[in-house]
């Protein structure tokens, strides 16, 4: 039979619509994908809500959320409606017939292509614009809340008589509204112009009129609105002059009006306001006149006026009126800037007192008096918290999965006699890197917390030069009494843990073995709910949270565990100090966090950048101030916060009861900040003046200690913060906590201190101290001792150089450094004493077989007396004040030359021989002569041994010399 088909044999494949089962499957998969995306979005929101609820600050979350949502929809809707209405109006005003031209024929194709989708195109365009505008507006939630809840400062600016609150709370919101209005006017103008062009209302190349009357009227109204906003901008710019930054000869961050602002820019802005208002009316008049001639002329006049009146005229005033006699012209405005800056930074009551700074040898008549005063003037903190952390780590770490911070903290605790003593303290926190075997269970379930505080006397060391512990061991025991030692929240605790469930935790490990524990606190979020587990599995990218058997009834997830993170989260309107510190209070370890209210809108007050101002030789990523790049010109330590190291509970306490910015935020977030009266006496004993605020204030005081406008302008009295001479970083010397008394004080007070040097000089210019004890009635009182310019009192750099260049001290330190030992200098403390300045610096030795530094010597210098290096502070003070003979061959104080003992001549000879042998060895290495190199090494060792022996013989007591190697 013939083949009936012409194609290939086999079954035919029918291509058509998918089967119902396939369509159902595709729809199901699509729905699941959408649900998965929605759940991912939901999980972030839900976990945030659960966290805020767990710390009992859900009102912060809801207030912030609803404010953002309200601003988003309000401003998004306004912008979308404005643009949508103008597009609709431009379309409605289109000409009935388009001109017969090539241009319009080309546009016809576009009109026809979008005709079926006009409504959808309008909806999509306005929706996108609305979303972008709403998102931008929601970011201004802080500005909105401050404007709505702003509290008056009770102080008025000298130029306009407006309360400071207008500049801090109102002006930023008005500027936002203005910028939003400009954006809306431009978008509406562009959208309307494009629509008119698309539908023939505007023509670029067609013959006849370039625009229809309807298009002309529509666009002229929009241009009139834009120019009206420009008029409002000119009016607000007048007030903006009070917070405008500019440079002045003696102040780079000068803020506020100057002579040219008050006499040129201010009248210019007023004139330009009226010109812009008239120009706007000319644009509106085109609704009746239907011509662009007058508006264009008016707009050109406004632009020309802006150039001549707003630019050229102020330049002429500055050149011919101000510059020839700038100091006199600027004097009233400098005075206003000085007052405002000192008020804004809380330094208005700082006291500058002349101080002799006696730089002369100690006489016999003064030696006993000065020696006695040295014991009562200050409790010299020889244990440097920035150096001794390795000693804590080596002696008290106990296990590798514990750690101490690189910089310990200074606090005050009662000794056995009930007297307050400066104490160096650190917490034994969890060290994830030290966990023996890393897996999900160990990292997040077993190793969950640190254990115990370790403390040592700040003014003493043990017999070997190590910390003299008042609280030590594991579990910790000592003078702090009984307290909850588990540290679930700390500066080093940065990852999440899941506690309280079926999986037991490692409590601590000692010689008897591991101790288990199950968390009993109420902190964290409960994971018993499967929705919560799923949300955290998505939020943390860890699917095991969803199905792991280690999670069950009672399981809670802990995260956001550093004190700064927690305080910043519950109070996002605060700026957090860079150094949270622990204190044992009423049986609990509490992290104390200083927090600031700041503003960038205080009129006339000069600005500073927090990150730059608070940096010193000790700051690092851990101690950097939060929001460090913020420029501010107002700051208050308005809030003291605590974070419980066990349950993570956060408490905010009002500290500055007069701060209008804090009052404004308390109105915005009612119930979040407790009253100052709620601070317990036990907590108050551990509160202190914060370092970051002190560093900001000291930077301002380099310039603003001067209150006379003429002297301020000349800059002759300007100071600088010296660099830290004990490091090679070149960064500023850090402030130091110690108990001391200033010349006008009867008793020692826990203080925060620093020094100043004259600008571009190394001699001492001033000494600054603030009463840092929160229980003192003088808390926060700033005292400045100003040294006479003609008296060359050494600053920190010169004092360190004086120590380093003394041959006897250098010999002694070289002996200490023999072998692989290293010298580390501690904090260089400066103390006003008897009309002069006493410098004290501990010297630590890190021996060849020792991983931590030990205090071996103390350097002391006073006035013009020769510096001394002794085994103890008492011996050093006795020597420098002539009460004891030097043990290192130092010239006796009092200016006498003294005769060094013969043994010390042997020391010098031995060191010279050692140096010669070292050079011979280097030269032998260069020519690769190993025999000569070995011989030089033997000579070097023999010379160092002779130097050590001679040094021992030079000591009357038979002690000291080389040690710790």
C-alpha cells in the first residue's frame, strides 16, 4: 500500500496549552515563591519587634515605626498626587489638533503606542515617584519628632532674637520642607513639560507659536511656585547665617554671623526675598497676559541680583571695609561666638587660674614640704590600664576561651578599711576564638558567657611588679563580695547564643573539671514558638535554628549583646561614648554607658567632628565614639545608662535635668528615660565624668579658654593638645583618671586630667582637670591652670625627652633591656605640686620569658631637678626632693653636680665596650665573616655582664639593677 504520509513516521507531538495539573503546579510554585519573599521581609520586621519587646522598649520600636510610616505615606502621597495631577492637567490641556510637522508626526507614533496604557503609565509613574519621595521623607523621622516636641531653650540669639530652639528644632524641619517643595516643583515642571511636548502643547521645531496658551499658563504657574519657594529660601537663609560655618583667622570651624554677614549678606537676602516674590507674581500673571516677556525679565533680574547683591556686594564689603580693620569690625561677633560656643559645650564656667609653674631646683627649705605634699596631693596610679591588660590575660585568663579587653577600666572601690581607692578592673569575657572545637553547638549553645571580674589596686603592685589583685581567680573572689559573676553581655560578646533549653552550657572550668549551667534569666527572645524559630532562621541565615533538637522549651536567643549596641538600639537619638565600663553594684555586674544629646544647629557655636576630636593614642575600633563622623556644635552628657551583664536589661537615667534636647526626646519617647532621682546611691558612686565629652571640651578649650575678642582674633594664646610621648603614633595624649587635688582643693577628688602646650611649642601651656566624681557637689567643674608664657616649663614631650636623655637613666634602662627584654612606658602623669609640676611615669619590663609587663621602675621629675629612676614611687619622690640619696648614681637634687661613684664609671665603660662590640658584629655580618661575628657576640655579652655587675655594686642597698630579663 502506498505511504499516506509525507513526513517521518512515528507519533505526532501535539503542542498546546499546559495541562491543568501543570498549570496548578506552576501557580502553586509561584504562590510559594511570593510567600517566601514576603516571609523574608516579615522576618526582619518580626525579629526586631520581638527584640524590642524583650528589652521592654517596644514603645521605641512602635513610635519610630509609626512615625516613619506616617511620613512615608503623607509625603509620598503628596508628591505622587502633585505629579499625577500635573500630568493629568497637561494631558487635559492638550490641543485638539496637532500641528502638521515632521516633529509631530514622529510624536504621533509614541502617542498611539501609549494610548491603551495611559492610565497604567500614570499610576506606575506616580507610584514610583511617591515611593521614592516617601522613603526619603521617612528618613527625617528625627527631624519631625524634634519639631513636634521641641522644648524652648530659654536663650535667644543676639541677631534675630529667636529662641535657640528655633534653630535646633524648627529650622531643620523648615529646610526639609523647602527641599521637598523644590523637588516637587521640579518634578511637576518636568512631568508637565514632557506631557505638553508629547501631546503638542510645546513645540520645538514646528512653525508658529512654540507653546499653546494653556501650556504657557500651566508651566508659568509651576515656575511661579518654584520662584516662590526660592523667595522662602532667601528668607530662611537669613536665619541660616546664625548657623553658617566659615573660617576666621583664629578659628577654622567658626560658626555664626560675621561683620560681612550682618552688613552685606543679611540685607542682600532680604532684598532678594522681595525680588523673588515679585518675580513669582510675574509668573502667576501669565495666566492672564499669556506672555513670557515680563516673567523672563523678572527672572533675569533675580539672577543678576543674586550675583551682584548676593555675591559681589559682600565681597566688596569684606575687601574694603572688613580687611583693613578686621579685628575691630569682627570683635562684637567674635564675642557672640565665644559666648555661644562656651555655652553649647558646657565650658562656660571653666575657671582659668594663673599658675607659677616654678621651674627651679628644689631648695633645702622646700624639700620636706614638697615631699609631704606629694603624698597628699595625688594617689599616683602606677598600674596603667592601657599597659597591664596582658598581665591580667596571662595571670587571670585561666582558660583560652576567656579574654580581657586590651584597655582596662579605672573605677573606685572601698578597701578593707572602707577607704576609697583607685582600682583597675576588667571582666573575664567569652573569647570565641579560644573555643577548642568549633561547631554550631559549641559556638552558640555551650560556650555562651564569660565569668567574673578581676580588679587590682591602681596605686600599688605586688613584690614582683605585677598587679596587686583585690579580686581574682575563677570563680572570682576578693573585696567585691558576692555577686552574679556570669557575663552574658559584654564588649567582646558579639555573636548570638541560645540558652535555657535542653542543651546545657559550660558555666566555667577549673581544676576539678567543667561546671554546667542552664540560663535562668528572662533576657532574649523565646524560641519555643515555631514562627519565631523560622523568623530567626531566616534573619540569621541559619536553618538549624528551625529544626535543631538542641532548641526546645525554655530556649531563648540572645543577641545585640554589647552595651553600646543595646543602648543605641533602645535610644537611637543618643550618641554613645566610646568607653563603656563595668562596675559591681548590689550583687550585679552593670555596664555603665555614658550617652550624649547633640545638635548641629546651635546658633553662633563653632562645630567639631566627634570622630576627630575624640581620637587619641589609645582609641581604636572598639573605643570609637558612635556616630563619630557627626559634626556637632552642642553636646551634653544627658543620660547615664546601665546594661546588666547577666540579663542584658537596659536602663536610661536622666542626668542633665536642664537639657532641652533631652526633654524634647523624652516627650517624643515618654517613659523610656528614668528620673535622675531613680539613680541608686550605690550606682552613683561608680558614675564618672565621661572621657569623650572631656576630650571634646579640651579641644574647644585650646581656643575658647580666651574670652577677650582681641586676644581670640590674634591667636596668640592658642593652645594645642600634645601628642602622646610614650607611643610613636603621633596621636593626642589621652586624658587620665586619678585621684588628686588642685591647688584650691582641700582633699583629693577623683579627677580626669590633661595637659596643653602652646600652639606649635612643646613647653607646658596649661593643666586641665575636671571633678569626675558623680557624688561630689563639684562634679563637672573644670579647672585650668595657666602657666606663664615666659616660664619654660617642660610639656609631656620635653619631660619624656628629659627622662630619655639622662645618661644615668639611659644606662639603667639599657641594663634592664639586656637580652630580649623590652621596656614599656606607662601613663605619663602630670600633677600640680607646690607651685610646680610633678611628672610621674611607671616603667614596665616585659622579660624574655614573660608574656606580660611588670612594673620595675618609676620615673619622676620635678621642676629643674634632675630626673630620677627608682624601684618605687616612694624612693623616687624621696630622691627628687632630696630626702634620700639616688640609688642609680643620679645627680643629687637641688642643682648640685654631685660625684658619681666609681662603679658607675665602670658601667659607662662597659656600655661603651658593648656598643663597640655590637658595631663590630654588624660589620662582620656585612662582610659575612661568621668567625668575627661570633667573637663580637662574646665581647658584647661580656661587656653587658660587666655593666650589670657594676650597676649592682653602685647600689647602696644592694637591690635593683638588672631584673626581669
